[in-house]
């Protein structure tokens, strides 16, 4: 890996309006190009919007879904990558050749190569399937990146498996924060009126974004994922009203020690940019500790203990 400039975007999508969302994204691509960004990370399902999908039937999902590489998003995104010498990641609904629908993340690269990660723990809609493999790829920027979408990052095993596959940078696109969580100290609903009044009283909504419903919750686990696995981590998220909930944004970039290099808590569409110093990985604790693993002791990690549930069980029980 070499030093590289990366960026994370937060923006409020328009539910179901793919053309409007792609236009917003194109504007950010142009901004990133001016700052010589080489890897640009957009949020989960940013092309289609997210939370409104939860109650759609298959027939409602299909017009939003795209085949890859046949779809419009792929065509536009690959053009952006090639013309700006930039690797770009975006979230969309994928229509697979066998007819299955996936919450996917498309990564296009300036040399014309591309890869798709299918969310491993897809719970947004019972008509969408979960992926079955980890995604790590070599980029033209002399670094390996891994992709885990939102809930995928919650499970430490997924992040460790991605690190063991050689990822040096973890792309973590989300739609989170401000969620109606059953855990008393994890997120929590935000009054939509605070978002709607953000221009008159930005301090009120930013206090929520910086508190336990946003940054506070993220700081309890994102730094650990980066630190324990010796990876840089690029966290991208939606922001603003999302069909009754308020996403908290909090776009940030962390180093392999779990330190925040740059972040935002603005109640607005925004992009943060950072220069990743490759030398930080050489002797960071996470990279060193992984080498001390004793796989012969870890059989319990791959055995069922009887209380496993599908991520969508709580929603569709």
C-alpha cells in the first residue's frame, strides 16, 4: 500500500428517485476530482434510497433494481471512474441473473475493472436475499480494499475475515444512526422537526448527531474494527429524514489505530477528505496482533451454538 487520498460522502437521498440521486453523486465526484481523491465512498443504497424499501413487494422493487454491468448506474459510475482516475463505491439494488434481488455495493475502478459486494446480512426487505461471500479486491491505486455494508460491520467475524483476506482499507457504507433500536444505549429516534428546522437551529440537530444517537454510538465500535484489524476505515452514511427516521451522517475516516482522521457532524450533504499514510499500517497493533492468532483454538467460532438468528428475524417474525 502507498499513501492515498480518499473521501467519504454523506447525503440525503430522494426515495426512489434514481436520477436525482445520481445527479447529487455526480456533483460530489466533481468535487472529489478537484481535490485529487482516488477512492470515493458513497452510502448504502444511495442510488435508490433506503428505509422506504422495507415494505415494498417484489413488483415495486423491480423497477428500482439494476443488472450489473448492464444498468444505468454501472454505465455512469464507470464513466466517472475512468474520466477522473478514481475508484468509486455506490449502493444500489442488484437484479442478479437468477432473478434474486440484493442490497449491493458497486465498486468501479479507473482501469475498467469492477467488483460487487452483496450485503451479507440483508434485512431491509424479505424479497431481497443476503450475499454469501466476502469482498476484497486489488485496486489500481496500489492498495487492497474490502467492502462490508452496514449490518455486516456489526459482526466482528466479518471484519476479521475481510482483514485476513488482505484488505488494507475497509469501505463501510451505511444507512444508520437515529434508528429505533431495542438497545437503550444504541442509537434512538430523533425528532424529524429538528432536521426540518436545521437551518434556523443547527445546534439542536448537530447535538443529536454528536450524541449517543449518532457519533456516540459509532465511537463504541468503529474504532475497534479499524484498530483490531489494522485497517483504515472509511465510514459513509445517509443523512437527514429517511421515511420517518433521521439518519445522522457522521461521515468519517479512521486510521489503523482507530483514531479519527477526519469527520463531520453537519446536518447537511457533505464530504470529508483525508490522506491515508501507508506507513501507519507497518507496525500498528492490529496488524501485529493478527500475526499472533492461534487458529487451532478457534473452532468454536464456526460451530452453531443454537441461538443463531437471521438478521431479518426480528423484523419479519
